[in-house]
C-alpha cells in the first residue's frame, strides 16, 4: 500500500519535539548537523543518521525513560531509546520521522541468537515489543530499524533509504501496532513491564547487567580488533567466569545506578539500583 503524500500541516506534526524526543535540544541539533554535513538530499541525510545511530550507539538494555540528548551523552541505548534518538536527529534537521511498534515472540531463542544467552531469553515474556524509527523521504514512509549495531551482529542488513528494514523475522511478529508521533506513553508502559517479577522477586531491570555483559563479550568475539587489549582471550575468559559466578548469586549484582525519570505531569518516582560487590 503506497504511502500518503503529506501536506505541510502533516509534515509539521512529524517535526515536533516532546519530553523524550527533544529534537530542539542544542546538543541534539549540533550532533545532527555534524552527522549530515556534506549531504545534498534528505535521503542521504536520513541514511547518515541511520548508520550513526545503528553503529555509534551500541545496543544495551537500560531504563526506557531517557531523552534523545541523554542517549547521545550516554553513547548506548535500547531499541526504544535508540529509536527516540534517531527520530530526534531526523526531526532536528527537518526530516519528518515517527515511531513504529511491533509485538513479537519475546521468548523465541531464534530471535535473540548471537545477542542474548538462551537462559535469559527463556525468562522473557512470551509477547515482547520492538520499537524503531520510520522516516519520510521522497514522498513515502520507510521503516529504518537501527537497533542492532554491526559490532554485535556483523551480518546485519544495511539500509539504502528506499526499502523497509526491520530486524524481526516475519514469522515471529505477533502484531503490527502501527506508527506513533510521540512515544512517551509507550515508554511508561515498558517501564511497568520491566518492573514485573520474572524470577522470584527479580524483575527485568535486575537482569540487564547479564544481558549487557553477554553482548559485550559477543562484540569482542565478533571484532576483537576494535578493542586495544594485550590479551583479549584471557579477558574474555575472565568475563565468562565472572558471568557464571554472578548468575548463582540471584541478582545481587547490578550494572549501573539508575534513576527512573517519569513523565513531568506525574508524581516523580525514583528507584535506585545499587551495584553490590
């Protein structure tokens, strides 16, 4: 089904900033201008932004309530926070962009092969959400999923600015939930999903350190030359030993201190997760 050609009023809707998609933030605007310098068309600019978000902002599991500028400073992001950054960068240089959400089989090991360990996948909900960006170029909407960095998945599909790209197998998709101008409500829903216990009293947030460590090791295996190390093999082995040892301690280890910033119109809720050694 061909995309509807947008009029000026509709285009303006997809250029607006929001609480999380802070495309008017000076940091975001400066980054976007640097990324797209020397490009001549909106399509070329969109492609440059896609590859920046995909490969310069590696995938990590973390708090979904992060603005685009926060993700830019942090230098890593989840599928949701990477999509927020991608959309913000596009909007900041005048390219209409929006969010796409798909629901897929979250506990299907095939969908996470090379990304997460099987035991972690087995603890995930049966139905999971995937977020990514869509960009309006040359009179049509195109899906541009920049979630998985090439260091993590070396064979990841590239994007040419013409064809839709999304990193979920069609047979794993349970429902296409459509497109959204803003994503704040979905971020709040995802935060609540992460807080639900999945193993005894442990919620998803307490498993993030395991997932992120596994992906770190995968990147080392895939591209050891990216890391300037005297002995990458011995360090990877040490990481695995720490990994296996800490699994047995039932969530006493946390990767980072996190404050969950909720919507400005709601009561502030804070939750700190402290790493214990």
